[in-house]
C-alpha cells in the first residue's frame, strides 16, 4: 500500500519556528491546509511531546509529529515541513530538527502499511538531509513517491 | 522469543521501530515476534518479553522489568538495530 497522498499543499518549505511547539504547529497547519485534520489535532500532537518528551525525534534531524486517531482526524494524511533554522526539541542524540513529518491516521491498525512505506523512504540515510535542503515542494513529493511504483 | 517496541502512544514511532526491528531480526536470522505498545501498556506487554526497544526519553517510564531495555537512537538505522539486537540476543 502506498503512503497517503502527499499533496503539494501538505508541504511547507523553509518554515520559521522559534521553538518546537511552533515547529509542530507548522506541521499541524499543513495537515489542516491539506484537509487531513482540524486544528485540534495540532494541539494533541503538541500534547504528546509535553507528556512523553522528545522521543518523536526518531532520527538525526527528523521529528515524526503525530497523535492518536480521533474525531479531529478527517482522513489519513501526511505532511512534510522543512525548517529554515533547525529547532531544538530536547532529544539527547537527534537534535536539532530540520525536517518534520506529520502523520494523521484514522485508525491504529491500518496505519502500519503507511509506516512501512515511510520506513522504506527513510531507510535511505541521505533522505533527511536531501529533504532539509529541498527548495521546492515538488522535490519533496518526489522523494516520497520513490517507493510507490 | 518476544520483543516489545514502546513509544508514548503506541503507534507511529513504535510502528516504525517494529518494521525496522523485524528487518534487523531477519538479517540476524533470529525468530522473534515484535509487539508495539505504549507507555501505559508496556508492563503487561513486556511481562514475557526478552527485550524492550525504545527511545532514551522513555526509559524511565518503563519501570521495573525483567526484559533487557535497549535504547535506539535512530529508528531508521537498521544497522544500529542489528548491532544492538545481536548483542542482546546473539549467542
């Protein structure tokens, strides 16, 4: 199963964020803009980090913003935000973050397929720096469509 | 053999870690089941597990366990998982 469609309006290049909540908000805004979630989901993604810490920074420079399924998730969705200036989340190994992938899922079970595809994209160790340096949304989308064929 | 992967909410990050842990186990030719769980469910899930894989941020949330707790820094680095799982499980 391919990743959820990554529309160009779910991609933000060079967002400015002063701190990690602002960075997560940029990802939430992209999910709202693309119709995957409402702004309540943004708040829940921030709440996950407040509760459990920066464990969502799962690789050097990369945060996976997400929360549990809920009524504020309208459809399965993915977004990508690159940050103009890297932001510190408080992770001992993987800070600072320059790329945020936001994930919204309607159900816990059927998201496993997307996640396996995400793993396929990011198991290439060059992908995070390529995304961080992206200058166009089209380039970002092409990175995620690599494994669809 | 059972391995538990734990994240804060039991989906997303833990699912990525599950996928890549299974890839690492396959490389090591180790037969084990990998179960994803969240902080709230880890005690029950890990009761019969050999290993818990998680982030350094969440180690303290596990509490008492008989399983080996392994901290994974890069969830996408299958090589890191191979090395750490081999140390914990290899003969």
